[in-house]
C-alpha cells in the first residue's frame, strides 16, 4: 500500500448531501484545473474563486446578502468598517480632489480624512447633515463624494438623506455610513444614496466577536471598492464573514427589541437628577427629532448618550467604577449593554477645544444598549447613578 503524504490528506469526499448550515471556506487559494478555466474565471465567464484576497465563497455570500438587504445592485466585504471607509476614499479620489463630510462623524473617519488631506492634498469641507442647504455653497467641480452617517456618533444627529441626495448631481455620489441603523431601520440607497457602508462588527454581527466591514450600492462603484480592497489588502477572512452571515439571521429580532429598550431607557434617564442631558433622536428637544420621527418610525438603533451632572473626567470615572455590570468597552452593538467615553476613545485625537466645538463634553458617556430586559437596565442605571452622585 502506498501511503499518501500528509499534505495530500484532509480534503472532503464527494457527497450526495449538503450541509444545512453554510460551510466555512478557510483556504488561501482554490485549485484550478487548467489555463482555460483560469482565463474564464478572470474574464468573468465562469463562476469561482482563485485567491481569497480577491474573493472567497464566504465573502461572496455575505456581500450578496447585504446587497439584497440594502436593495443594492452589488455588495462588498472588508476587514473592518474603516477598511470600507478607506477603500471609498482611495477608490473615489485622487490627489487634489475635494470631498464634503458631515461635521459630526466617527472620530476615525475624521482622522482618515485628515490623513488623506495631509498626504495627498485632498481638500475637505464640512457641513451639518441636518441642514442640506449648506451643500450648495460647498460643491465644486472637483467634489468626488459627500459622506454622512445616518445617525452620528456619538451625539446622534440625524442626516436628512433624501434632501442631501436631492442637492447633488448624479455625478457626485452620496456615501452613507449606516452602522448605527442597519437596513432594518433605513435603506439609504432608496433615498438617493449611491453607496451605503457599515462596520459589520456592530449590529449586523451583533455579538461582539467580529471585525468586519461591508458596503453596497451601484455595481460600478462597488467594483471600484473591491478592486481597491484587493490591492491594499483590506479584505476580511472567511471565518469573520461566516460569523456575520450567522448574525444576520437574528438581526430583525435584535433591532426591534434594542430600539424599544433604548427609547424607553432614554426617557427614564432624562428624568434622573444625576443626568444633565440625554441625547436620543426621538426625545423631544433633540435637534434632529423632526427628521428622526419622519425617517425612523421603528427607532434609531441602540445608542444613546448621556451627560452626567458634575464636571470633568472624575465624574465619568466614578460612573465607570460603579457600573460593574455594564463594562466600559470602546465599541458598540454587542448583545450586552456597554458604555464608552468618546472624549478619551473615538475623539481623543482632538483637543478639548475641538471636542467642545462639536458638542462632545468631558462628562459625555455613550451607552450601547444590549438585549437585557428593560426593567433590569432601569434598576442597574439607577443604582450606578446614585453611586456616582453620592
């Protein structure tokens, strides 16, 4: 009997049955029978994969799922939400081009834009996403895209997507970060956006164990992003894509409960004497409440922000030390409730004056509401706030 070398072993045998759950294609490359098939694959005349940095069945399955959920022509996957954002900047701009960004954005997105400005001479203008009339004075012949978040991080300003898209010509894509809201709450492409992207590490996966980004939109634009992602190595691994695909199965149920719990908790916290202010777009008095009520009848996601009564980092530190059941975690959208401090995490690269200029005070805490029962969270927050104030 001739013994096979271990390198030849371990490949599955043909089977008349199929796995009931999607398999994981944890492989670097795919075997190709001959040059004719290889050429057909590269020309798009055959369906298959060659190298996982370019494509993988798990990547494709997730990209197609996101495209369906977002009513898009095509989808793509990336190593992280910032990988998706980076591919957008790299694919759609050249040195000396101009982009327009919402003034309130995730801190790392602002850092990315600043780095592109420093290294490649990208010109950047800023506007308030709930005031689309500001765009008219900012658009130039070199404007390559406008970027907003559906609901901003961390002060929850709501972008008037339809009005913004209506202010742009067909040649200027509107790019929307929909991480906070997901296609369960809004589908920006149906309101005129050209590209929607997510940090899929957040709600799309929903369990705090994936680092992943996704984008969907017009096929011609998504092709550019995918090619850029391959060149710059911004692709994810198959297992992360598989995990996120699994998370999508429970997304509708999770988002329904989270939205309901978050709004009720925001109302409760707004009445607490140890809380100076609560930021939630559906609360009366929030500047985006009229837009949020129109665009988000089912809720705005699981994020709220609260400003503690008191001054400086010390009151935040007391809150964190008392909140033993709600861990400090510089991310969001886990199945458990977590807290974060924007001044020392997402926006720590800014000076105190810059943060104050966009409304991020030192006493601000961002809360990502999880799947716990509402009554449990009410009790826990009440106890923590009493300990903080005491």
